[in-house]
C-alpha cells in the first residue's frame, strides 16, 4: 500500500469538496448532550459527542463464527456506558471527566507524523490514511488496570495494515505512540497536580504490533469515535490493560530500542511496559484476579474472574514464550 502526494493522485480518487466540508462541519459541530446514567450506578454526565451527532461509518461487520478471534457473544455495553465512563487523563482524572470536557478537542484537520526506521516517514493526513484502509467492526473486551472492563464494538482497521504503508526497516523493533499535546484544549494537561510529563506516550514491540488482534479504531457502535473515547484515531490492544490502548494519536515513531512509556516512567513498580492482562500478578495496591464487567450496579456487580491475556491467549501467548511474565509485567 502506498500514500501518494497530491500531484500523483488521479482526480477520481480525490475526496469531493462537498464531502470534505461536510466532515469539517460535522467535526466542528459536536455538541454537549446530557444523558442519564440510570441503572449504571454512575452519576449523570454530559457527553462530549451525542450519539446523533457522530458520523455513520461504512464497514464490514464482525464475522460471527466460532474460529473468528475477533468475535464474542458477550453482551456489549451500551453506547452511553462506553462513552461516559472513561480514562483519558488529558481531560481529568475522574472517570466522568472526559465525557464532560472533551468537547473542547478539535479533531479536524488531523495528521499522524511517522518517524524513525521506516522507508516512508512524513506527515500523513488522516483522510489519506483512511482511503487506504478497509474498515471493519470487531467486538473486543477492553480491561482496565483498576479491575473493570467493557465489551465494545470497535470500528477500524488492522494496525499491521497501517504499518505496512510506512515500510519499516529491519532496525524497527518497537513502535512508540504519542497522544496529542494541546494544553488549550485538554484541561488535564494544564493541571498543576498532574504527574504525567505530557505528551502521553505508549509503545509496543513490533511483533505485538503486527499481531492480527492489534487494532486502530476510528469508530465505535457503527459511528465515528466520540472525543472522550480517543477521537479521531486510537489504538486497541485487547490482551493488555486499558492504558496501553493510547488515544488521539498524532505520532508513530519506529525505534530500535524499547521506548519509555508514560505510566512506566511515573510508577515503574505498578505499570510495566508489557501490561499484559495477568490475573496471577497483582497490582501493588489491589488484586487483579477478578474484574467488574460494566454495566454493573451495587445489586448486580457483575464480578467475574479475570482471564489470562484477557481471554486472547490462543492468539497472543506465543509472543511471550519463555518470558517471565512476573518480571516482564
């Protein structure tokens, strides 16, 4: 796959101006909607992007067959649940802060900077990237280190397909991902109490990034991502804890050495580089043997046992063969 310069693109492949302007008007018109959280056991919050405001996507639905690693018959959380209870520290540390405050984020125009050991570095507009990708839906469990999880129907494309566009060299052993740093729009980055050295960064080993489960999401529930869920493009690595699935990505850097990630830098005794879901390794301050599947409530807590690699062991266990997963947590 190849991203060409504008002069090399036939007019038949250029996005019509009306479609481009429609997208800009859509992105600029995201409003704030108040949605009640009855039954969740969570406070009522204002959503940064209402269900009606988001743009519908064209995608292939997940194939419902037993040998499909992307399929689950578990009940998905509702859109309200999935978009109202989030970790996105750029907008605050409370789970409801992103839905309250992420409406300030401008997501159009958006480009992804590609650096490091690749044959095709450069700044790639998101529209050009999406022209080369076939969108599909995958239903993934996403588990957070605080011992709660959700099942979400994501829309996007394989990370491996995106990587192939940039043609990494043999020196590319890792990928570092970087989130947008825009203090005027992301109130958490202005906080005097933040311990994060912005911008937020994450990383994967190259073989992890090339695994078929690794996914770049641009939507959920059939429509574009709400700001609070990582618009306009985010990573989903479902066998790892949620903080690995970095949001609002603006840079990919292909490196020969392991990058230092944000939470690993802040608290290395609590958050490791690999962050694989592992019920046998407790967080220093709590057990991770069980999780709370959202939606839940005081009367119906939905407490279930945590599965190794979040249940995706058949697909990813081979990546860590011979590794001490207590040491490399």
